[in-house]
């Protein structure tokens, strides 16, 4: 069973401002191509996934697993990979 997703106010604002598709964000949070430790350490991590329908750019999410067994999105972005 998938944990429910919650978005911080900042993440919600960025999603609207950048016109990000929430399906890309959910896909990235639930099934990332890779994960990295967040700069503030556990339980925060960064999750990334290539988005073919967005010219192959990457969706980047900063996520935190909460005590309520949900995943909270704290940052959302679409970016080119450094090697592209």
C-alpha cells in the first residue's frame, strides 16, 4: 500500500508557479530513478526521475518520511541533468 503524499505550502506554491504536473511528482516520490541523502540528513532525502514527456528532464523532489507514515514533499523542480 502506498503511503499518502502531503505537500508543504512551499511545495504547493512551486508546483503552481512552475506549472508542474503532479503525476510527475507522485511518480518521482513513489518510484525514483535514484535517491540521495538530503543535506540536512535523515529522514530527508532527494529523489529524482527522468520525465520523458518533459524533454527528458529530471523531476527532483526533497522528501521526508513522517511519523504519520506519509511522505511529505518539501521541494519540487524540473531540471536538466548535469551530464545532458
